């Protein structure tokens, strides 16, 4: 019994590390002129990984369905930009042309997390 | 008055576009009128329509639209937050209403025994009721945890959902199969799950309340904007909503009213109280041609002005945007914490599993109960929120506090760096001095002083030199009538020459007099020496090789420059004056103000390299200038302070903009920066200590030594209060007063 519990526990630790740290969610692609919509609901951004073309301005539309105050703002810390998100109202977010690389976006506390991947 | 929505429209190039967009907007149900302004690339929509539908309607025409936001958004935001606050309280109350009686009954040993069939049925019923209440009161945690999980993200919701979910699941297993665990381990934790949820909801509601206070500064700024404006349309004065004011429209402002948008005064004169934006206590006189800023208060006369900046372009709107941006930006210390917060929750999950294994392997009987309670307590006590809130809450209050003093801080990093400055370099002209030369002395060698001034003014009337304006102003003040000058010539670097009323005249420096062979007597030399010592620039007036007199001009030191330098010294700063002026004048001003060093005779383009030299000596340098001539130095410095300018260019380039034309704001900015950074460190220290001590104690590290195990309910209370403590500590900053107002 003890061995089984230990093995299960270690397996669970491995699963936690793999799921939260090592594997990533599928990326959504922002293409063309139409802005990609990011839904803010239930403590997450959906999609939370967005591929955007490098060297071109980026347009995203955030739709906030989450009434928690944490969801009230989206912060692009590396770009020194932040946007207020009003409940149930689409907020257009315009970002400058990005160099290749990852640009995280978070709520003000850094709990809701997503990343823009410019490539 | 109908609700007005303003949209900024992208992709509109011709009058044809205007009619298409207008038609699309008018077709939206609820729209009573839609007017598109091609020049502004904007649309004003009146009626009762949904913004997203309007935006979609514009998109359908192949163009992009964004709402031009205004104070109404803030009202909507506040209403949403209030609804959320009430719901949290209701959820807390519901969980407490069921959880507390169960807890009390347990303490009084009044709950049924699990061994009897009746007891089991009662427990199962309580379990189902608990599940219902958990779903009502803690729905957001479970939904959040699930959504997070499928997005590979673990948040505070994950911890709460796992902690309370485990408690409920274990309790149900015990209720259904009581004999699955030894008798001593047959504890049911339904009440713990409910009370934890109640406490966390209550904590979040309290935190929301406290958070609301942290953004009071921005609310105050938004509150400055009036809701309506009185405009002149077709000869009639009508009241319209502020969003409906167009560019170049004529606006009427009466005494006591707020100025709705930025503009230029056309008719009338008044005094305007600009203290809410600049911190400048005295109302400023305004007359035809002067600029007025939206949000300031007209104190006395009635006037008409032309709207030159509206909507998001007004100074007030830009200030609000800048303060908002700064409030949500992070200093380096905050970004480091973000990285920790990003890995925090999965790490706690792993610690919780290890805790379970440790208790299961080495704990006393009933091992399963100990393992379960400690695991649950670890999950509940860990509080990533306290870590996440530590920096942004303090930045929010600190940046807002600065804005109250008319100090606009660009971002969190600038705020952080301002606290580490060791040297402040102040530009002389326009920063320490008024930047407007004035005549300070008129000395007559021949004739009267008025005659000397009149002749000098007559000659200067044709000159564009800054000193000429000072001479002409002084003559006007004395009601002297300058005569027409003939044969005027500017003698570069030396002065001017000409003839007034047939008399040949020279006005210039000592070099000019020497060139023309005009000898200066000993007493004149003494006078010139004295003038130079007191930072005054003498202009010598001569005719026919005879010195007629001296007109001395100086750029007066600002009244509060002494106080500014003294406050900077009190903060331990080295104060250096930087100027393009000659060393003599610069040193005289430096001596008067008591600064520690003078860098004189520097060309504007070399100011940046002088800053770099100071940095090379190990100094962390703050440069204070007017944002135009000092652009390079401001950019080169660790923190650039643009003084007395609400101008777009200065606000864009500087790290800190001082709205009030006073160098005292520099000391205030440094004090606020230091206080904010201390507050952030206190918050981070508290949050780290809480988690680094709380988690091991919850895991039962003290049990082998002193037999201490934390009750999961206590862990829930501690977790809820840790966030409240961080936000409350940040709120203390609101009481902070800078040196000159203490």
C-alpha cells in the first residue's frame, strides 16, 4: 500500500511538472487584418498562446467575461503597455510591430498569463 | 440628453467613406443620429445602441472602429466591481450560514455518529447540501481551476479548488465507507470546506474594497472632467455632452465652471485655477490668445474659447492615460516577483503531494487523516495573491500620489530609479531661474535713469535678442515712449548700434566699448564688477565715445529654488547646476542657491555628455530641464525630469513630468519614489515570509517538535487576510505627505 501511494505520489509530481511547466497549450494564429479575439473568463486568457508575425503591428480584441478585479486589466510588461478591459465589451488592443520573441501578457498580478509569440 | 458614443474610425479616406459609415451606423437599431467627421476620423453616435454592434457595423463597411473611451467607462467599471463585491459577500454569507452551525455542532459533539445507519444518512445529506453550497459559493474557484488546468495554468483558484475539493471528497468517502479508515481517523471536513470558502470570499471582498481606494487618484483625475459643455452653434448657446464637442467649436465658460476641453481664448478674460493639474495654488490670469486646459476651473470672468484638443487628445485625457499606464507598469523588482508567481502554484502542488507522502510514510496513525489534513492545509495556506499584489498595489498608490502633487511618473521603473538617485543636475535657465530676463538696474552716468532706459529701449525695439524684450518691458512699465531708431545694426556677440533722434548710439558689452575706444572710469568698473558678482548682465549705452549709462538685466531666480535645493540636500543629494551661460553668471547663481557644483558654458548638444561624465564617476543622475533644449541630457540621465510643461513633447520624452513650474517637485518625486519602494519591499517581505513560514508549518514541520498542526480553517483565514494586509499596507501610502506639505 505504502509503495503504491509513493509511486502514485511521485507520478503525480511528474504529471504536475510536465503539465504546468514543460508542455504548452496550442497556439492560436493572428492572421491578416482581422484582430484575433482573446476571451478573458474563469481566470484564463483563451487563447493564451498567440502567434503573430514579427515586424507588423498587432491588433487583438479582448473580451472580458470575468468579473474578478484581476481581469480588469491586461498588462504587456515588456512593451510597457496596459489596457483596461470593460466587462462584456470588446476592447481593441493595438501593439507596435514586434521583434522576434515571446511577449508575455498577464493580469496586473501576473496570475492570468498568456504569451504573444512573434515570429 | 441622448447617450453619445464616440468611435475612432480607421481606414476612412474620402467623403464617400463618410456616407457609407454614417449609413451603416444609422441602420443599427437604437441609433437616432450618426455623424462622421472625416478630419478627425471619428463618428459621434447618439441613441441607445450597443458599442460592439456599432463597431461590427463599421467593420462590415471594411473599416476598423474603436470606442473613444470616457468617464462613462469608469462608471460601468465601478458598477461591475460593486456587483462583484456584493456577490462575494453573498457567497461568503451562504457558505458561513451552513458551515458555522456544522462547525459549532462539531465542537459541542452534537453531530451524529458515523457508525449508525441514521448517522450515515445524515452525513450523506450534509455532504450533498455542502456540495450545493460549495457550487454556489465557490463556483468561480472550481470553474477557474478547471479552465486553468486545460490551459496548462495553475492559479490561486487551483489551490482553493483542490484544497476544498479534497476535503469534501475525503469526507464523502468516510460517510459512505466509514470503515475504510481506522476509527480515530474518521473525521468529516464538510464544515472546513465551507468555512474556508466563506473566509476566502470575505477576504476577496475586503481586498476589493481596499483596492478601490488605491485607485482614488485616477478617479479624482477622471472626476475633473465635466460632463457637459456650452457651445455656440448657429448663433445660439446650447448645452451638449462633452463627447459631442467638435474641434474648433466655440465654447462658453462662465465663472465657477469647469473648462470642458482644451482650447485658445477668443474673447473675454479671467483667472483660471489650474491647481488640480499642476499643484500651482494661485489662479493663472488668462486673456485672448492664452491656452486653457480642460478640467481646470474658471474662477472669475466669462469667456469664449476655441476648442483645439478634444476627446483623448486633451491634456487631462493624456495625463489620465499616462497615470493609468504607469500604475499598471512594473519596476524590475515586480518583474522578478512575476517570475516567482508564475511557478509558485505548481510548486505548491508538488509540496502538497510531498507532504502527503511524508505523512503517509512516516506519520502517526491515523496516517491517512494526518496526510490528508496537512495536504489540504498546505494547499489552502499558500497565497500567490499576496505576492502578486505586493508590487502593483504600491505602484498604483505611489503613482497616484505623485499625480496629486502634479508629478507625472512615466512608469514603475522610473519610480524605482528616482529613489536611487545620488546627484541631481538642474538646468539653470527656466528651471532654477524664471527664464525671462528682467531689467534689474539702470545706472545713469549722463542724464536721468529714465532717459537711459528710453534710449536703450528705442534702440532695442528692432532687436530680437531675449535681453531686448526685457528692456522694452521695463520701458513700458515706466510708461516711457521709445523713439524710432535709424541705421540699426546688430553686432554679433557684442551688441547693437543705431541712431535715435539723430544721436548715434551704441548698446552692448565691454568688448564693444573697448573696440570703439570708449574708456570706462574706475567707478564704472567697480559697478560692473558688482553687477557680475550678482549674476546680472550689464549693457553699456554710449554715444560719441561717452558712456551714458548702464542697463543691467538678470534672469531672476525662482522664489522656490532655494527651498528646492535645500530639500534635495536634506535627501542626501548632490546638487549640480548645468548651464550654457558664462561661468561668472552661473557661479553667482550657484552661490546664491548653495548648489554643490557648477557646469557652465555648455552647448545644448554637449549637455548629454556632461551627464555621462557624472555617471562614469558612479553617480546615479537625475536631470531636470524644460524638455526642449535639454532633450539629450534628459534622455541620457538615469531619470529625466521635464519641468513646468504639459506639452506633448516633454511628457513623451521625460521619465517624470512636473506639471508645476517649480523645481521643488523633484524632491517630492524622490520622496514619493522612496516611500513607494519601501512599501513594496515591506509587502514583498511580508508575502514571502508568510508563504515561506506558512507552507512548512501547514505541512506539519513543527509537529515532531512541539506537536503543532494547523487547522485548515485557520489556514483559510490566514490566506484570506494575507492579501488584505498587503493591500491595506499599500493604502497607507495614501497618507504620505511630501516634505514641503508635512
